[in-house]
């Protein structure tokens, strides 16, 4: 089996327009949650989200690209450009038949779907944009990224709700590990701060209805009341170790384990035992061939919903057994909200930055920890710590569970 390393990272998030600015803002305990400005929320019970604001995309995309790509595709393309630039990969120096793309999303072009429906109802079917279908389809983010970088290997998408970004990275890792590809551009993207998406999550009572940005996304807090919607994208460039070394690439970290499972229990709620999430973590550790006491940091799924957070804590206890109290745990959704299908990708980048920088971002806005969330949760203040192995967990509607393990490159 081949070893898989990371040679590029890119991100567009509510906190920053790239990886460095996003992570620095997290370390400084900043929060991007604020009043929704994308649309009028006067009739909504939910008024807060974590939006990508004031971002000039013209450095990456033409006016035509911005007009005919859905926002989630725009984010994916920009994050991919950043990651490929850092990886310093040039198509004329590699075998692009062995470079692939897997980009996940939970909802995809929901904004374009809403706009097309509005055009249909108000102006008739002939006024639907001819670009509507490719703007709406989830796989078109991966397709556009492949076109941008002339990646002619596998081109696919993963649609596993909030686990999509993590699953996309995991599946890309397997493609390289099993010698099917040499390079993979992978991650997740989401742009679901729209009237329909916010309304849909609101009526199922998944979103926090707090009007206070400091009390809305509060993972592991006793009074947590639901998640806050975020948007953006995270993309990694994965590469076979020998391939990366042959071209003298800078190695940012190594992905050493991937685990996945399904609760097979409920379409929206995790199984209260945490068994499914625990299985994903245990499979990742088995894949990495590491001991239960090896993990230094866990970037938790930590959505701030009453059921998710306590269930994930149970899962960590089940997976790590007596070593569950060792790793530092935090949820960076307290900073940027829940990016749905992009969350696992952005949180993978957080893990890699923590390994590189020797700093761990905290779970902010915690006033009183839930007594059922009694592990080593880092609250309200980031910490400097030299760590070697980090895990990220992602749990999605439909019972999807995914865990990824990263190791510091030394």
C-alpha cells in the first residue's frame, strides 16, 4: 500500500479567504456568525448565519464564471486554485490521466434551483436559464475543477450530507493508497444560506433561533439549541509520497487513516449510543495501525445540537475506551457555523494547520459545559501544543459517519 501525503490546501470560509487567514482567526477566538444579509429574514425565526462576506472573486473567476457557476461551485473552484498553487503542480510535468477530483456537497446548487423556480413561476418556462441544470448539479463542482486543472483521472462527487467533505477526502485517499491515482484534488463545498435551505432546516427545528451571535453556535454547552448555517469550501491536494518526493514537493502532512460507517437508524438523528460514529473512528485507527492512546487532538463534528454533541462524546468514549480523556477536543463550528458538506474538508484543514503550527483552536462561546460532555474539551481559549496525530469526525443525515486521521510530517 502506498503512503498518502498532503501537498496543497485551499479554503474559503466565513472567517477568511484562504487557509492562513481562516486558521489565524480561529486561534484568535474570532467568530464569523452575524445577521443574515443574503436575503430578508423578517419572517423567519432564524436570523443568524456565518456568511462569506466582501470576497472579491475576480482574482480567480471571470465575470462569465461568476454568472454561470452556482456559488458552491465558485467556492470549490477558488479553494482548488489555492490548493493547486500551493502544491505547485503543473499539468505539463505530470501524468494528468492519474490526477483525479472528488468534491463533496450536501445540497449543491440550491440557490440556483430557487432562482430557476422563481423564473418559472413569474416569467414562464422559457425564462429558465439554459445554465440552470449544470449550475444545480452537485457533480459539476468536481467537473469544473477538473476542467480548470486538466485532471483526466477519476472525476466524482460524494453526497453524504454533512459527511460529504470528509468522505470525499477519504475516498480520494483510497484511490492513491491502492495505486489507482497519483494525485487527487478533493474536499467539499456548500452555499446553503438561501431562503429555502434556511427555511427547511428552521421548520425541522435543527437551527438555533438565538439572536445573539455569542450564544447561537455553542457546541457542548449545556444550553446549546441548534446549529448555525455556514458556507464555504475546503480542498486538499493529496499525493502519493514517492510521487511528491520525486518532484521535490513541500509535504504538509500525511493522511494515515479513514473510517466510515452507517447508523442505519434514522434519517436525521444519530443513534443515541454513538455506536456508528465509534465504528468509523475505530476503522480509521485500524487503517492507520495506531494505538488507542496515539490521538492528540480531535476536531469534533460538534454541531451544537442537543443530541449530536452528547452522542459524539459517547462515541469517542466507546472508540478510545480508557484513553478517551487524553486527546484535546474542540469544535470549530463555534467559529464558522456548520458548512454542511464542506465542514469535514475545512475541519481536515484545521487539523493539518494544528499539526503544522502547534496550536489548537478552542470551542468558543461555552458558558457551562454539559455534564454529559465530560471529556478534555478545549473551551474559549486556543492553546499552543505540539501534537503529532489529529482526527476529524463528520456525521451526516442518513446516518453517515466518517473519520479521518492525519499525522504531522517530520
